[in-house]
C-alpha cells in the first residue's frame, strides 16, 4: 500500500515538512490485514446518560468553570467500551431545562438499525426536557466511534454533548498502549466564564465559526505519557464542530491503521486531514526512554503542536517499525460492475454566496435572520431551517444494490460529508491520490470531485450532511431512503 500526501497540500503543510525535515518518502508496510475479528457472545452493557447543564472545569479553561452541557457529571466526554458482539443499552434522560431544548443521540458511524440512529423527527421523536429515551443495538463493527446529539447541534456539541464509543476486538496482536486523543475547541468569551455565540452568519457562510481555545483531551498541549520504544495505538477523534486538523507526528514513526473505525492496510503517516467527526487510528513507535514526540497540526501557517508524547520506561520493541495491522472490517464489498451512479452536488445558495461576498468585502451584514436563510444546498435543495419539516428524500435506493455517489463540491470551502447508517469505500478523487480505505465521513476539498461506493444494505431513512455543523444547520443536509 503506497501512501502519498495530496499533491495539492497547502503550502503550510509543505513548509511544515521542510521545517521538520521529514523524509519525502517512507517505506510501505507489507503485512496483510488479518481476517475479521470473531464476534463474541452477546451480553449487555448498560449506559446511563443524563444530558444536563453542569458548571465544570477542564484544564484548558484556565482555572475557571463553564456552563457545559454534558452527558455525565464529568467534564470529559464519557468513554464507552463494548466488545464486538455486546449489546449497548442506553437510557438517555434530558435534564436540560431550557424550554424546547430537545435532544437525541446519533451513534456516529455505527451501522445500526434505522430506529436507533437518533435523528429527531426523521426516525424518532425529539426527547424534550424532562423526558427520557432508550437505545439498544449491537454495534456490528470494531473500532473508534463517537456519539453526539443531533439537535441544535452547533450549541449542543459546542457545549460538550458528545461521547466516545470504542468497539473492542480488532487487535489480534496487542499494542503496547491504547490512548484516546480527542480534539475539540471551545468558544470561550473574554471573561473566560461563558461562551461566545456558537453559530455566526459570517462563519456559517464560510469555513465555520472557530473556537477560541483548542484542546486535546481537555487540555492545552498536554503531555501524554506512553511506554518507551513501543508500538502504541492513538485513537484520534476530531469532535470539533468546525475545525479541520491535518495531523502528523514529529519525532517518531507512525502509521495509519484505521480510518473512521475501519481497518485499512497500514500506511506511513506523513499527514492526514481530519475534518469534524473524522477518526484515525495511528500506531506510533515511541522514542526511547526520556524522549518526546509531538502530535502536530500541519493545517496552519506554522505547524501547531497539539500534544507531547512522552516516552518512559524500558524498551518494549526492537527492530524496524512494521506495525501490526488491525483485523479486516466487515463492510460488504460493493459490486462496482453493477453499481448505479448517483451525482450529488454540494453548493452555496444565492443567499450563501451573497453572504460570503459581503463578508469578504468587510461590509456589515444586514439584519439577515439566520434561521430564515439557507446558505448551502445539496443537489440544489436546502434543508428547511425548521428541523421538523422533513423535506422529500433526495433518492430512494434499492436495498442490497451497490451505489456510487459522485460527490462534487462546487464551493471554495471544505466539507466533511457524512453518510448515516453505512460505511463506504472511498474510490477516487480528481485532486488527490487517496489510500484504500473505508469511511463514514469524507472530506471534500474545494472544487473536489470524489467517488464513494457502498452496498445499500441497511433499510431506513438516512441522513447525508456536512459535519461542519454550521453548514449542516444552514442547509447542507439531505436524506435518502433505502427500501
Ligand atoms: Cu455525526 Cu448526522 O452526524
Ligand atoms: Cu460544509
């Protein structure tokens, strides 16, 4: 498997490589994916979640506390671990008190039955303050996933209504450590005790509204202590509603072994762009005892250090870095020879284009009411601003058939496009050489065309939307039916 960085990487990223003297090419790994992991006996894991406002502090809040909205009493998102084959039963209580602030849980990337998918109005009723709701499903795939509410998402995700879901059983050869790395920004006001608006007209019409404080596992540039000279697994999860991070590791060799939870043939990590909701599992060969490597973001004028990986203790591994692959995924192979093609265009609406121009000119924005303006569209249709008005489906797909979605971004912005209920194969892009992989969220670069393929094997009503939440909430959202 050969990995090549995009031929169209930003100059910042290229400058980063030069700055840190990274090699121009790295050896490919050759170990094939082991067969799919065996499914364990069904047993039940129970989870209690209570969405509520809680005044909590994280290391990145600079000693202050903030009115977070969380699922548990902890400021950090809950980390739920189940084994492949186990059923996850969740009791969700909405303890939020703002009138009308309903919630639901979307289990992002999990190929579950449609009525468990957590999209209010489309597949379940909204869970109003004081109400509760139960979810029950057996995740069919191992890997790194997350969950979040699917209502008023810019604010609810912005305040912290997220959790991590790990489905275990995909590592036939154990790694020396397994660490989560959760990337999230916070929109903190000047006093440091409240939040700035989560959705702005300027942001929604362009790349989104960014947080003011970047955090990794709730801290600014934390030290993550790891065994030395070891092969450690880092599960990188971008839960930010807005920010794209182009991850890389300085000072250690690293490989990507899974994308969006699903194993891929390992390829050397030079850098990998992760839009909101995207996950990547890395294996890093840590430095010798006392050494430090750095997780960096290359998507900036100068690479931004995100976390220090501090190596401690006796060496665990000798010999060249050749990371153990994860067990192959269980995603049905698309039948490309008999696939039906379906073009999907992501565009700005006339209003959206006008807003972007106004912002570019520095002109003051008029009294445009965001709730009335749809800035983005999918195949020329904008999702109505009123979430509970469900528009007609974009398409009805025949159950069991293979579809190739021809994604086409005609905007000058990036869009991480997420498909509910299915993992797809990323086939090709007109702008990049992409490694072979599956995904549930794929990043469309400006003007990029990309083909993805999947078997429409999961009946129901499924969303397709941009995961820059402000784009989603201002129109870049649609749904299709599998029947
Ligand atoms: Cu993680 Cu509909 O989204
Ligand atoms: Cu978008």
